[in-house]
């Protein structure tokens, strides 16, 4: 199944990228490009909604880590929403959950760190 991507910009401070299907080596590039495009706009928060995700491999996981790194550099909090149980397990096992819950480093952004409890 191919990857589907949609963007909800109804909240310009926290746009939402919704990804569904399979996030894998052969499908990850468009999601990474969309993440980069939105992060370049400097939102306070970028939400990745994985409600319809069916599969993720290491390349897909690297897109999430890439989003977090770029967010840290630009002062954007990355939030995951509606993560399927299999994805939550993978994020926990690989330590990515710990990255996502880490506060923004001081001095890199004027934006305050926010609660990142949206990993469920």
C-alpha cells in the first residue's frame, strides 16, 4: 500500500501532517520533503498524525528522527498524534520516544518548551 499524505493548515502555529499506509524506504521521501517544507516556515509546533499508518521501517523511523532534529535546530516542537500501538512500541524500543519528549534546548529558540504528552 502506498503512503498517503495530507496537510491541515487550519492552525498556522501547529500544522498537521497526516500520513497513512506504508512509511518505508520506497515511500518515505515525500513525507520527509513535506516535513522540511513545513519546518522551513518556522511553526511553533509540527504535528505528525499517524492514525492511518499500517507499516513503518527504519527509513520511515528516520523521517521522524529527522523531523525532531530539524525541529530542535529551528525551535519547532514535534508532536506525534494518534500513533498506532505498533508504532508506539517501535518508538519506545528505539528510544525515539525519549527524544520527542526532551525539552527544547535553551538558547536555540525564543519559544518556550511545551508539554509533549501527545505521544499517545
